[in-house]
C-alpha cells in the first residue's frame, strides 16, 4: 500500500449487538440502524429537477422510514440460535 493512502475500513456489527437487537433491545436496534444509515440514505435518495431543469438530490423520507421499518422487523424476526 502506498504511503498516505487512506484505508477505508468496513466493520461488522458485533454478534452481541445483533443478539440484543433481535431480543428487542432498543439501544441495540438503534446501533443496527446507525450501522446501515448510509446505505439506507443512499437507497432513499432521489434526483429531482428544479424549474430550470437542473437536477438536485433529496432524501425521500417515506422511502427512508419504510426501509428502516423493514430492517427493524427483520432484525426482530432474526433467530440468533440458528447462527450461534
């Protein structure tokens, strides 16, 4: 790796956080949401056009909330016993 080059690190959520979130722990669920926040924002970003035809981007909050809700539902349905 060359000197001065930034390394982008991706990380996994600790299993204990996933386990707690699946058990309904609100703080853990919020950690899961925070972990996927960038991805959810990217998926809910839409390109619109102003009166002059110039494009601009906005976050569609309806889509964002729908994605967050679906993530929460799936986390709560997750069976950690099958993984451990």
